[in-house]
C-alpha cells in the first residue's frame, strides 16, 4: 500500500502522483491530500491536543447523546461532539490554548467548566456529572484540570508560556528548559556541538548568543543526534547535528513538550525525543510585548582560568531586543501574530602572533633574534639550508647553509613573495622572552542576529481551519584574523509551512501540514581589505576564488592567511504529512502517511597552500633547523590543493516515507489502551549531479564497490570518474566490483516495522499508572550521516579537485622539487593508482541499516493537592544496529611475536608486510574510519518529578534522574565518544570497548520555579498604599541544574604502540593501568585532576585501561531572576528584570588533558560554564 504501484512513480526529483477523477469537490480535495502524503514527504509530529471524558448522572449512570461544546477563549472558535452510548466523548485536533467546556442535554442542567489549558500533544480528561433540571439552567463545575495523565502513556512534560518567558535563560535559549523533563541529559558528544558555555556558530549547527547556555541534549539514553524539533508540526531540525535550524524567540513560543518512549505510532523517525513547539497566534484581542535585555563586561565575575594573566574580563556589550503583536484581522475568523527578535554582541579579541618583518620577507633571516626578539635565546633564529645543494658526502646527506642566513634574490619566488607581502600580518611591536609575539592588537569582533516570525490563522467554517507561519533568522559575523584579515561566516535560517484541518463530520477529521527548514551558510570565507589584488600572479585565481597560505611550523605563529571565497553549505529539510482520524465508539482510530526529505548542499571551491620548514632543514639536525617562511619564499610548498569548481559541489538527498495506524481505545472511564503499528521506508541517497559517484570498501569481502553500470574509461582529460590506468594494471583489481546501477551502494531499508503499546489506568481519582512499549527506528540522522560520508568522500576513482599530496618533503640528493610556479594553475589530477590506501576518509558498510531501540517504561502519578502532583518512573531501552566506527583495516592482534613484553631476540616487532598479512583484508591498508551497524547499548533509569501548576502565584517543576547508559560506541566516528575522543582501540574486539556511554550522567537534578511574592496589588499583603508601589508585585524565578561529571577516556596520542597498522599515525591506543595505584589523586584540583602515576605506556600491546573509567568535574549551576511587575492599567504591565546566571559564582572545572604523553596530562585549563553573569531587562506587555 505504501508504494502504491499505479499511483506514484519514483523519480529523482520526488514522487509524482497520477491523475484521478473523483466526483465531488470534498472527495477530490481529500483524495489529493492523501495521495500527496503518500507520494510526497513528512513526519507526522502533530502538535494538537485532545479532550476526552465520560458524562454521567448523579447515580453514576452514563449519559449518551449529551452535546459537548469546546470554545477557545481567545478566538471564540468552537468544536463540538456528542457523547456515545458509553457516555464517552472525545474531541481531537485541539490547538493548544485556553478553553471552556459546556455539556448539556434535555432534562439536565447545562454544565460549564471554567477556563482550562490544553497542552501540546496533551490528552485532557474531563469527566462531568450532569444534574437533573432544565437545559437552560447553567451549573459551573468547580475544579481544575487533572494534573495526572490518565489518557495516554508517553513520557514527557509540557512547558508552559509563563515558565518559558519568566525563567532566567542565559541567551534566552529554550534548550535550557529541555532539562526540566526527567531523563533529558544536557551532556552532548554530537559532532560540532558542546555542553554549557558555547561559542557562536553560524555554520550548520545550532546558533546561539556567545557565552549563552545552549544544550544539544540526549533524551532517555539515546545519542544526541537522535531527536527532532518541530514548530507547529513543521520540521525545524538540522538532522546532521540533532539541533534546531531557527532559534525561536521565547516571547513568541506558546508552549512546548519533550516527548519520548511514545505509545502513539504517529511519532517516529528518531529513537530519542520529539520536541514539539507551538508558536503564538492571534486572538480577538490585540496583545503583544516589547523587550530589551542588556549585558556587558562590567556586570560579570572574572573567569579564574582565562583571566589569570589579565585582571579584568575582556570588554563586551550585548543587547537583545524585540517585540511582537497579535490580534484579529477579521473577528472570529482571521488572526495574525508577528514578532521580531534581534541581538548584537560586540567584544574584542586579543590577537598575539609572531610574524616576520619586511627583512624576512625579503629573504634575510640573519637578524631574527636582534630585531624581532632581542632577549630570546638563539633557538628562535633557526639556520636555513639551501635545498638545491643537497648531496652525499662521507656517506651522509648534506646541504649548504645559506650564507649569513640570507636567501639570494635570484632564488626567491616572485609569486610567493608578492603573496606574503600582500597578506601576511605585519608586526607592531618587539617580542620578548616572556611574550614571544611581535603582533599584539585588540580587534573588534561583531556578531548579530535578526529574526522575524509571522503567523496567520484562518477559520473558514466550523469544519475548516488553516494556518501559515514563516520564521527567518539572519546571522552576521565579523571575526578578525591577524592584523587586518577577517572572516564572515554568515547564515540565513528559515523555517516555514502551514496546515489545513477539515472535519467531514464530528467523528471524521483530516489534517494535512507541510513545510521546510533550510540553513544556507557561507562557511568562513577569509577576506582582506586589499581583496584579491595580491593574488593576480596565480593563473587559477578566478576559478578558485582565491588561495590561502597555511603555516604549520615554528618559529612563526600558525594560521591561514590570504583571500578565500565563500564555501556555501546547506542542509534543507522538508516534510509533509496527512492524518485521518475516525472517532468510533470508544475508539479513536488514526492513520496517516508521512515523508521527510533530507538534503545536503555543499560547494567546496577554494585553494590552499600548506607550508612547513622541511625544504630548508639541515638533514642532520632537522629538529632545530629550517624555517617555513624561507621554504615558501623559495617557492617550495608542502602541499597544494583545491577543489575543482564544477566537481567540488555536493548535492544529495534522501528521505523517509512512513505510514502508521493506531487505536486509542477507552475501555472504560478509568482505563485507556493504545495500540499502534508504524512502518518507515528509507530511500536511497541520490545526487542531483549525474557525475557524482558513490564508491567504497566492503571490509567483510575486501571488495571496492563502484555504483556504476560499467567501468569508467581510462583518464583522458578531466572527465570523471575515470581509471588512472587499465584495470589489469591496478593492484588487486579482482576486488573491484560494480553494483550494476548508478546511484548508491546502499540499498533502501525496508524492514522498519515498529509496534506500539500503551496502557493508562486511573487507579483512583488521584492516582494513575501508565506503561508503554515501543520499537523505534532512527531513520533520519542515520541515513543523513551515511549519505554525507559517501558523497563528500568522492571515493576512488572519482576526483573532486587538485591535490599534490606531500611534495618537497624528501631530503635526498635524488629528490626533485615542485615549485609553486609549476603548480599555481592547479591542473586537474588523476585518481590514485589504486583505492586501497587512502587516509582521512570515512566509509560505511554497504549493508548498513539504521539503528533501532526497544523502549519500555512504567510510571505512577499521584495528585497530592489540587495543584500539586508527583510522579515516579522506571525507563529502559535496549538499542541495536548502532554506529560502530574505527580503523577496521588494522590488524586485530598486536604486531609482535610476544605481545605485552619488551622486544628482544625472541620477541621481534613485525615488519609492515607481517602486519599487513594479519589485517582482515591484507590488500586494504587505508587508515580510514569505517562504520558498521554492529554497535549496541542499554539504558536504565529511575526518575521522579514533583510539579505544581501555576496557582496562587507559584509554579514549580522539580525533576531527578538516576541514569546508566552502557555502549561500545557513543556516536559517529571518534568525534562523538566524549572527553578524550579516543578511537575504538581494537576495532575487532567489541566487548573490550564496552563501557559507560560518553554522555552518561548518573545523577541529574533540575528545578525551575516562578514565584510571585505575596505583596502588592491583588496580593495577600500590602495590597495598596505607597509601600505596595515599592515593595509589592515582586517575583523570584530560578533554574537549578546539578549533574554528575562526564566520563573520561585516556589515550596515548598518535603512537602505534601495538603495531597494528604500520605507523598509521592515528589515535587509538589507551594506556595501561598501574595495579594498586588510585587514578584519582589525594587532592583533586585543576592542576592534577588525574594521578599520572596510575597509568603507564603499554608494552607492545593494547592498553588495558578501559573507556570512561574516570569522570570530569560535576556541574552545579543556579540561574536566578528578580522581577518587578508594574501594573500600568488593565491588561498593561511593565516588567523590570535583573537576572544572575550562575548566581553563586560556583566554578565547575572543565575537562583535563587526556593524552598520557602530554606535558599537561591530567591538567584542567578551563571551566565547564561561565562565572557569574548579570543581565538587566525591561519588558512591556499588553
């Protein structure tokens, strides 16, 4: 049914519906919508809530036929239902907001319920008893909405508007509120994200205000990427990182909910959480607000790590400002809401560098010590040698030093010299031994954001409603580099879409929605005030939009300098969904079709020239001689590379098509059962570029797979892909295989069937027991990452650019040199001679599938008072087919005769050939990262919460989670394994890598409270008079988070101690433990967090220290706000706010150095979150 043969044709550009000829307009519209849902795209994460209840009389007998009317307080839009033969009624697709409920029947008085709230994805139960009397008589039923959830079984909390706007949030970033939900862990190991204090990033990940608190959370033990954000049911997710695309303005958010372990089949696509946000909309009354919040360096405490040398914090100024307004366009019909939110962050960055003077740029390196750093020792002035004099004398390779350390003018490359003089930073002072920098400058840094939100809702009739919303956030950055250089990584993030709701009858409702989230960025272009004028000597300048030089050796400061054009990036996602609900008896039957499309757009178009000192070293004293500036003045780079403009463009897309069916069955007024089944079909990843080739290794078979129908020709020009030589001349050519089709080496995934089960039992009016099971699939993040690896790698024999690899690095009389003049035009290069030995690449098993998770939970909720409840739960999951990534081509055994003992006559170190013979595939020697779906993890947690809804001026939510997550790999590649970032040590021994997850946090407590003090107008005390004006209407708000430290994994750097890959130059080794020595020092502090004496270098073997055996410092942070509310007139309020982030200035240490061979091993040089920061704000609401 999902494929719908005869209705849809799969095309590269999407699914194409066939023609149909229904007979009536309504049938035509509904049929078209359903076909679009099947043949287009989406993930059904509806944001609507629902109302249900049972109508009884005074004797508890059920009353059928009662008319139920639900009225939205703000818009006066009504929804109606009738109680069935069991007295049961249900109203679905209820937009979150404030409502009244009226229930009447002839012979009974009409019962009305006072205003109550319906939350996002919240099922509200309202059981009503009617009194005998005339229907024209009205009886108001006193009592609030039940705090306990007795209609569904999913886990999650609704975070209301008052909490969102009043709690002190550093940077006004909503992700801090996710942690109020039990089981949501703030620690992130996801690529490109961080925990706590963050820096500004406009490229591809979540954007936030510098220094603010931004969290890429893990939900119920799942990996950080495995969650999805929706705004009004429209996807707002950067799938590659698991973060949001557009940062919502918290003054424009009505509420949101973090859901997990869902018993409803309509939710899926990720194994972690669904964050469903509802934007504000207009009502029949005009309403809005305006605000500004201010921070600067005068308000902040010192950073004890950063400010050890500087007594005062670096200067900065920060402003956040905006406003919003909503109201009617046509009363009871059409409503609007518009909002603007902006921020500006301005600070200084201290640039300190050691740079050459005009003398060195002219080739004279004879007076570095005298002129650049007079009191430095002589080592700063390194002797430079003439590479063109390399010869053999006395059995040794020798070179002549340049006389007086001066390069003759005839040997200097005019091309390189003009570049250096145009772009290299200029000194402005003299260096000293204490501060070996001769460029010291404070430069202004600017970062800003302007965001707009517009929403329109229209009520066509009792049966038809629609909305459309547009969010856009434009981010600008000015990052200074060197003395005048700068970069501008800008971004324009958009999230837009709409929905339509049609009721065929009160019991048959259709909902459709769709939208797009896009995040085009300009990834850090490097610019210079002189533009590209200094690069005119480079023939390929226009093609590559400029070059940058990158220095990598002493004595000069490293960095990239030149002129480099923008590198556009984008991850556009779009979704479309259709859901049909049928209310039949005590059943709410719902089914739908969904699709989410994920794409990647990336243009790599730049040139880079890498420099080191090797060409000017003394062959017999390489450690102390040679200068990179001298090498490049000779025109001898270490490497030159550039993407070819028409081949450096990456364009691919993939998608998830889903269908589901579920039944929410009210067996009796106290017992609800949810049954469901979901199916997710994951498509191939396909490219918009017909030349794009997917290829890669299969480590199980040793094959190199080419997604082609036929072998490409031998290279002749620049038509790619092409073979570097005839197939018969390529080593191990018998392993080169064709897939027989051109698109992807990975087949679609067709086996994602996920059952759901949920039970909600209201044991008593104040107690509910809830349990659920779900089989969830991680369809979205998994396939997106795989596709990125396949297409961005441009595997052999594809070529995406020019790369000389290592040149001018051989010190030998027979070595030849490649000068920059020969390479400046960057001719196209041929593929490597064979595919078996590339480095710095990522590949995946071609049979790889997406992860899945068996999830279960049991929760009991108890209403303590009318406005206070408590809950306790056990949550667990078993997760399979997770990413397991490492150096799969390495030998599974150490390369020694007797591993674990010192080398000797009887224990020799194996040769490279011997190591190769022990590799899983002896002909595959590439030190690439290889991923398979063989990882696994488990999660168990006990969780509790105490919640008081807003009443008598107080709202609070206290959550506690005890959690344990175990796995063998915590994410994609080494970048997602937590502190230490160590690769899997022995890829072929899964159990040796089993440990706590990189994001495991045993204990987590959060507490958020909004508390109005009982003084002032309308309060218990000081309700009038001068004292009321001064002391009245104050409010305290606070947010506490306390958690355990994150696991730490130690490593041995790049040393190939176990000799598994012939000096592969990668980090995989862990140290050995020293028996009987405590790894935690007696006094644990920032200069000694780890006892170095407890570890030692392994002897010709893998290390026996496990993953995650130590922990970083825990985190305790309290943000506090004091707010004065001034009532100007009815409905008008002015709020003065003073907020202190980390109010107690509690310093939690950052992460220690984890490499045993480092001189700073075990030492901490940072803090996990900022010192106390003060912010002042003013908000006007009406």
